[in-house]
C-alpha cells in the first residue's frame, strides 16, 4: 500500500501548495513524534489520523457552568472577584486523596 500524495507530503516534510495540507502539518508532526516515541519510525507509517471522541465542552461544559453558577452565588467575604475560596475536601469512604487540594482541575 502506498500513501497518498497528501499523506506523503505530511510524513516526508515535502512542501505542498494545498492549504488544507499545510494547515494539518503541525498536527501530523505531533502524531509522528508520538508514534516515534513508541518505536514506530515516521518513514514506516502509511496512514495515520487523529480524532476526538468528545470535546472538552461536551465532557465538562455543564460541570463548568455549575461551578461558575455556584461561585457566583457564594458570599465573597470581602475577597476580590476570582480570588480562591478555601473549600475543604472530605475523604470519601475513609480513603485519603493523593492530592487532597485537587480532585479535578477545570480551566
């Protein structure tokens, strides 16, 4: 199986006049670097792609909205907007959390 001309341009670093290929060059450089890191040489790859099964918004969007709504309802106790509030975390089922200050970091 021979790679397509477009894939060969990405894999072999050949310039292309196709803006769609050039727009994907950085993405494919990352893919090839990841493959190389696990022992798959760039030159041996005949086909590769990257895809998302879910966006961060679909995974955490509602949770972030709830967090923002909850923070907006909390009294500020004189703190500046955006200043971190101290919210204690309680171990679940008697288990100590490995990083008790952070269960999930949402940005």
